[in-house]
């Protein structure tokens, strides 16, 4: 009975490890695809925000406005299943010093991780 329990736990641990590794590989492949494809939703968002940022920073208010007004960016967020409330929450979390501005690269990374 003890050996059976040990063997069962060992097999479970190996299985969980394999699933975790597979999930990490899949996530990395998804990130790579989102970042390299010019037409990917993340690239669309990156271009819209980059063109409206200064020194790699963009105001939270500007992000909100752009993501609503720019049809391509709004569609990209929809594809990534991120709504305006989630985006506001992300920008608020990233604005740790409450300056009203967020780092563009950090925002893009957070959006990728949410997706």
C-alpha cells in the first residue's frame, strides 16, 4: 500500500510537471506569434499607443481614449478578450506611483500576459 501510494504520487508529479512545461512552451509560442506578426492584435495596439506616447510613457487617460476611439485598437482588444474595465485596471496597477502615466512596454507585456 505504501509503495503504491508513492508510485501514484510520483506519476502524478511527473504528469503535472509535463503539463506545466507544455503550457509554458505554448504560452511562449503564442507570445512570439503575437509579437512578430504585423497584423496581430498586440502589434496593432503597440503601434497605436507608440504613436501617442512620449519617451515610452503614455497617460492612462490617453490609453483609455485611444482604445475606444481607434477602431483598429478597439477591435484588437476585443480579439484579445480585454474590455475597457480590464484595461483601466491594468493601467491603474501599472501606475504604481500614481503619476497618471504608464510605461508602454510594461502595458504591452501585461496585455500579453492577460491574453
